């Protein structure tokens, strides 16, 4: 109803009601991330070469005192729609004193070289800007180098050991081995506040793919013998923490990472834990 002299109201000029944004907004089609991870991983467990097995225990708080080389690290993460290709790598060397009671009746210096490189192909079963969950499969390359310098204290067992293992007169037991493990796992990320997200990742690998005959040098009375032992090849990894999108191009992750390796083959033993705080900075395109 219009009053005399009144102008008709144009309802077409009203703004349409706002449509609520969907919770799951699809992220950009292509994403590239390059990072420089810093993993202060302490190392503990049993390492062995030529059948001689000993323990090392260097916590992450002691790592800087025992590192003999600056760790080499790199990570790359590519995503196209729901498909992901990502991986990282690290190499470090740690030196520590070791004791070999009951076998050589002497002390030794233990130098460990530990390297890994892993690459995975993943598929996002949840692909949202605020949340993502991926299943992945791939491989992890492992490298172990052990240098065990034995100090002769005059024990009668030393000449027997040298003859049995063919060690040089300096009594250095040294060797290295590398292998590939198949790996499967899952990872995810959840935005919890503005530019802050929680991330987590876990995987399992090995599946006894490289298990073979193995042996260990043990003492029986006054004799050192080569004893067959069970061979195995398994690995387990967990990591998680917070990610901060500092700017459009730069991001930062901080959290914790743990990697367990159970590898025994031939005369090599690597039953160690790499465990410690993790921080990574990088750029995204």
C-alpha cells in the first residue's frame, strides 16, 4: 500500500543475505614447500660391526658435545590436488666412549655414522584448507657406519680376537652398510587458530625385507666364538607438533620426532632410537 506522494521502494537494491562459507574449503591446486629441518636427535641403543655389539647413549641435550660433523638436512613437499610427493633426509656423525666388559676386557672409542633419506607418495583422503589427512607409501634409505677403536690393555683375548676377525694391528673394527626399507604410514594437519596448526605423522617400515643370516661374537670361557643370532629389519617413526604460517611465504614447525630402527643382518647391528626435539623452517610457493 502506498501513500499519496510516496516513492516506491526498490527492494532490488538490498544486499542479498550472506551465504555461510563451507567448513571444508579446497586448498590451492598446487603447493610446493621446501624446508630445512633441525632435529636434535639423541641416539641410544646397540650398534655393531663384524659381530662386535656395544651400546651408545647420547641424549639430545648432549648431542652438540658429541657431534663430529654438522648434520646435513633437507625436506621437500609437493602437492597437486589430492596427490602428494614428499621426503626428507639427514646425515650425522656422533662420537662416544664405549666399554666392552666381558668380551674384550678393555675400553674403546665408538664413532657412529647415521644417515637416512625417505621419499613417499601420498593421497589425501581429507583435502580441506583447515584440515588434511593423507595415507602414504614409499621407501626409507638407511646408512650405518661404525668405527670401533679398541685399546689393548694386555688381555690375552686380544690376539684371539685379531686372529678371528682379521683386525689390523691398530685393532680398529670398521665397516658400513646401507639398505632400503618399504614404508607405509599416515599424516595429518588441523588448523587450531588462525595461522597455527597441529600436525602429526606416523609410519612403519622394514617388514623384514632385508633380514638375512646374522652373527655376533661372544665369549665362551676363554674362547671367542661366532654365534648365529636372529636377523630382523623393522623401523617405526612418530612425530608431531605445531606449525606456524609466519607470512604468506614462510612457515615454521616445532615439535618432537622419534625413529626406532631394529636392523640385524650379517655382522651388523643397528637397534637404535633417534629421539629429540624437532624444528623446521621453510618457504612455500
